[in-house]
C-alpha cells in the first residue's frame, strides 16, 4: 500500500500512515486466514498469545473484574477446543473455517462488558455446568483418586529400585557418564579457545 501511494506521490501524515499500516495488517490477516495456508497457526497465535498476556496482566492487577473476564474467556476457549477436536472431520469441510473461528474467538475476547465469552458462558456453559456440577465433581474425584494411587505406587517402586543394588549401580554409572560428558565438553571448549588464540 505504501509503494502505491509513493508511486502517485501521496504524502501521508504519521497518523494516516499508522492507520494505513494497521488496516493493511488487518487485511493481510483476514486474507491469510481465508486462504488457509498456515491459518490454523495464525488463528492459534492471535487467539492464545494476546489472551495469555492479558491474563498475566489481570493476575498481577489488584482488581478482580479483569480476572473474571479472562477466566470466562479461557472456559469458553477450552470448551471450544475440546468440541473442535471431536468435530474436526466435519469442520475441515467448512470454507474459511479458520477465519470464522478466529472471528468467533476475537468476539469472545473483545474488551467490552458483554463480549462473546460472557454471553456463551452465561447462556450455555454456566447452566450446563451448574446442572451437572455434582456429577462432574464425582467423576473428577474418582479420576483424581486413581491418579494419586498410581503416582504413590510409582513412587514406592522408584524408591525400592533406588535402594536395590541394580538401582545403585545404575546411579553410579549415570554419575560417571555425566562426569565424563562434562569433561569432554570442557575439553572441546578449551580446544576451541586455543584455536581462537592461535588465529
């Protein structure tokens, strides 16, 4: 856009130049998302990196209302990603799906009081989660109990193995290998330094 304006000798102020740059970036992003090459990555970057940074800022700020805004976004975002995973074979055939997805997630994160995340959460997710909260908690407790049991069993087995003679031999061999690798690295670095001094 700047090249065309320079060819016709248009002189832009800084404000107009910045506006044109922003409009060009938006147009390029929309075209990129519509075409589809790398659009999934671009959509993920746009809809993940900015909200992640804003979530960091919300956690670090003393107000609590921005925490709620970004937690609501992440609830909607994670639900959307789970649904998208299972519906991927169908969504693949929708033209310009990544553009539509990016627009939906931008609507969800837009910094207005009733953005998309707030509406989706209040109208769909909150009623569903409140209705099924006891069932979800029971399933989570069951899964958490099983995971904790497996972790405790694994810890016991590791402790038993480390006390055995095979475990002690393995630990000693690992220590010798690490020391040897460290010595070889130091020798290689010293050799490079000696070569640099000779030049």
